[in-house]
C-alpha cells in the first residue's frame, strides 16, 4: 500500500511539472501575451488529462512566481513581467536586476568573471540573479525560463555547448521581443548574431603551438573540447600553426572530446604516450585539463618538461597549483566581467550607446612546463 501511494505521488509531481512547464512556455514564446486570459480550470483539466487538484497547484505556483495573476470573478491572466506594482496596484520604482547565466559558477575562472560583474553592478545599485547550466542544454532552458520570470532588466550569458545548434533560441528571441538587452561572453550563438565579449581563441591556439614549434617540437598533440566554440577555435589555431611552419601532420595529433567524455580523452592520451614515438609536447584545451594530464604523466614516470612539454589555456590559479608551474595562454577574467557589466548597464539605461562587441587578444605566459625538445 505504501509503495502504491509513493508511486502515485511521483506521477502527480511529474504531471504537475508538465503543466507548469507548458504554461510557462506559452508565456515565454508569446503564445499567451501579458493581459491575456489563460484557459479555465475545466479546459486545462481536459487539455492535460490531469486532475483539478494538479491544475490548481500548478496555477497557484505560477501566480506566486509572478507568471500569472487572478482577477476575482474574471479568471486567470498572464502577467506583464516588466511592470512593478505595489499593493494598491500603483507603479513603483524598483531596483534594476541583471541576470547572469554561466556554464559553471563555483570553480576555475568563473568566480573571477562573476566578481568582475558584481563589483561594477554593485556600484550602480543593481541586484543580480545568478544561475548556471553545467553546460547542459536542458538546464539552460530552465535557467532562461527562470530569468524571464524574474523580471530581469538585462542578461549576461555564457552560451551552452556553443558549437552545436541551440534549441533554446526562442527564449533569446523572446528577450529581444521584450526589449531586454543581453550580452554573450566567452562565445556566442552565431544564429543570433548577438553582441559579445570573447577572447581570440584561434590566435591563442596558434601562439601556443607556435611557442612549442620554436622550441624544436615536431610531434605536438592537441586535446580540444569540441562542443564549445572555444575548443573548436583553439584547435583551428593549433592546425594553422602546423601549416604555417610546415610541421608534418601525424594521425594521432588531435584528441577531441565533449563535456561528457573528458575522462575518455585522457585515457586516449595515456595510450598514445605508451608508444615508442610518443609526442614531445601537449597543447591542452584549458589549465584544468593540463593539470590532469600532468598527473597522468607523473604516474607514467614521465617528467615535465624534461620528457614532455605541456601548455594550458586561461592563465588560471591552477598554473601555480602544481609543482611544475604551467605555461598558459591569458584570459582577461575579471576585466571581462567588468566590461560585460558596463555594457549591460549602458544598454539598460540607454544613456549611452553600448560599446560594440569586444575581442581580447591573448598572450602567452611562459613558465616551467615548456622547454626545448629533449635530444
């Protein structure tokens, strides 16, 4: 009997979430506009095939979250999320709110980017709403729905899996339709042609590989993440340096991986390093991956840089975390956050025209992890 009740509870919760998500989607895609009446309870019961209790619970939550409002005797209506009213129904001045969506929020370079955003917006009296996608498309959808329901005035967003087609484009178009400015950082969705602040990742991949070539390395392997444009562009620079310096290509010179299979890429690297004609240098997608690669080299009894040189990207705090200080390509981090905040404030307040898109030119910071090719 207890198992049956538990199963019923789970099923009810699933139906309840389905109703909430569908009504939210009607609103964010413009199928139901501010001030328009939504279907009656009876109509929603028939439409979704669920109980009246489930409908009332979902509608109640959406009213509480500001998506809908009720008028006694008239029905339930779609809220205007750009309006702010007091208990008497009069317009009041509110604190402007900026949404920030990043792929990750608590590790690596992201705290520095967020600190840059926060440091500037706090001086302007803006509040912030943070969320992260974990580089997952479905989580990005949920983040965008939350932001659209949070009465944001502007949005700073780091794209999720930016090298793939994004099925959440309609939510960004909804932002444009509602005249809510948004800015993309680190990469952007080419389908939207949005304003952006990025690093010239292709140049970063080029100068990383060029540095190793000039040290005499001919067998350089590259590890690149390919579901994000950063990795794709860094790989393009890596290949272009090979071409420009007429370095012979070899079959295993590139290991590609996606967000979900990074560990597999490291296993592939380990197999390649076991071979007699192993590479003498490695270019990694970022510093995080480079530190993991150094750990693999250590377990195999290989020394950095005496046996193999290794190089990372982003010039993060991790460059100083290992006993071998890591050569890395710069990323502006804090500066990017500050510039993004300045851009979004200018766009929201419309007192001055926001700067055009910004592309930072990377530099190489040479430390102990790279050296001339061993004889």
